[in-house]
């Protein structure tokens, strides 16, 4: 399995990923699995410009990312998969991608959300999606940056 | 929102940064230059890029309707950059300048009434860049 890190973060590519996780994971590629960005020229350009030249980056809808990973498109690479939400992550797994552990890196406060950790706020639909991930045997590891401790949050979402 | 440059009365700035950097830049500029208006700060703390973009739009809507805006950003490659570029794309009189530092903000305050909006972003970028030097006391 080439997926070295699957991360839920509503900022997708940003400083914590580039300055924290990329040096820790040393991926060959970052795959942004997001329907909106896959369809937005300027966002693809913007996020590409955030990534150091030695790391490849690709953008795909969640469905296409699932097909690419399942079809071994990245079999010779170590990849980081970035997802914007728990719901998108559930769609990736439902499409046949088997992930044992998912890094919950940042879900920010929105109207109606409840704080689980200072960097994890959940609305009802998100909690349901995380609960479903736990049912599928996924370990949810909340950790914003590699230098901070990880906290397993499975028991907090069921 | 469409505005014509002919109707532009004032150039405002929003300093968009991580943490409290923006608020402190503005507070420090007040200590140096005293009273001024039309300069705002926003933090990306606890916000998605979309929420930050909404906050920028909110400030713009409540400022003077003839204002043009320079968005000064600390670090382009992240939520501050994403949010400000998203706003810039939707407004004619908005321009993003990244790498904000104190000399750049002070230059904005000194030049916004002298330099046309079209030229101001490049001047601010140059001023911010010029202030970054490796200093050897023997060569001062």
C-alpha cells in the first residue's frame, strides 16, 4: 500500500503539511482528493505552488483518487492523501480503499460544531462519518503536526 | 461587486496572518505613526480558508464602498494565501502582497495617498524585500 499518510484537514495543503508532515513522511507525491479543487484551475495552481519541487502533487475527485490508488497508479511511490472532510474520507473507503489509520489533522469551528480537540470541531454529519470509519476498523489518530503527540479519538466519536 | 478606479477614494489594507501577527503589526504601526484608519487585521486561527475569505469580504463590505484593498499576507502558501487569492479573484480593486513585514506596512501607510493603486503592490513588495538584509557592521 503506497499510502503512507491519509490526513483529514480542511485546509488541505498548508504549512503544517509542507513543513511538518512532508519532512517526516518523505513522500514522493501528495494526492489531493477533493471534488472542488479537482475542478478549479486556480486552486490547483495555488496548491501546486505550495509544494516543494521534489514532491509530486496530483489532484483528483474523491472517486478518481480511489480509482487511481486501487488501480496501482501510484504503486511505485510513497504518497500522502489529503482529504477535506470525514465524509470525503468515508467515500474513499467506500470506494474500496482500505486504510488502517487516518490522521485527523484539522477540522475547524463551524456553525453548529462541537469541539473535540482544539483543532477538531465536528458537526453532526462529520461525527457520523467518523463513527462509520471506526466501524470499518480504522484508527483515528488526531495529530496536527508530527512533533505533537497523537491522540486516538475512536472512543470519542462512537 | 464592480467598482471603477475613477471612484476610488481610499486604499485600505487588511493584514491577514497566522496567529496574532497581523494585529501586532497594526498595533506596532500605530505606536510608530500614531492615528490612522483603513487598516485591519485578521487571523487565520481556527478558521478554514473559506471562513477567512468570508471575514475578508465582511470587512470590505463594511468599509467605504469606494475603497480599494491591499491584502498583506504573512505566508502565501497556506490558508492565508488561499483565502486572500480567492477574494482577489472576485474583486477588481483587491490585490494580494505576501511576506508582510513592518517596513512593508509602514510603506503602505506612507505611500497609499501618493502612489496609484495599480503601482502600490509592486512598491510594497519591493520595500518589504529591500528591508531584508544580511547586515555586517563593518559595512554599515
